[in-house]
C-alpha cells in the first residue's frame, strides 16, 4: 500500500516494478507491503478511524500479457497528519 502525492499517469507499457514508479513519478511512500513485495516500508502510519466508502476510488484497465484481461486498481483519499512528540507540538 502506498501514499502518493499524485496519480499514476496512464501507462501504455508494461510495468515491471510498480513500487519504484510510484516512488519516482508520484512521490509515493510505501506504508504497508503486500505479501509479494520485497521493498522496505518508507513511512510508518497509525490509522485512526476506518475511513468511509465515499473516499474509495476504483479504476479499471486492460492488462496485457499472454491474453488481454481486465485489471482493477483501487485508491482511497486520506488525510495524513504528522504529529510530533508530546510537548513539542505547536
């Protein structure tokens, strides 16, 4: 799972390493690896609340390989707040 400053641009080419593209092109920071990911977490996040279905976005795309298939990407809008240590907060 990544937090990004920008949307992933339309890619007309095969993506070999999505994590690096999200980091370099979208200002992405990994906050939670999936079961197949070998990358390190960039940012530790402590979630408060469960979110809302009004903040979820689903996009469909055509994925190419041996056969074309329909793929899906999911996103969610979140407010991220950095909180300092007690006594140093403004």
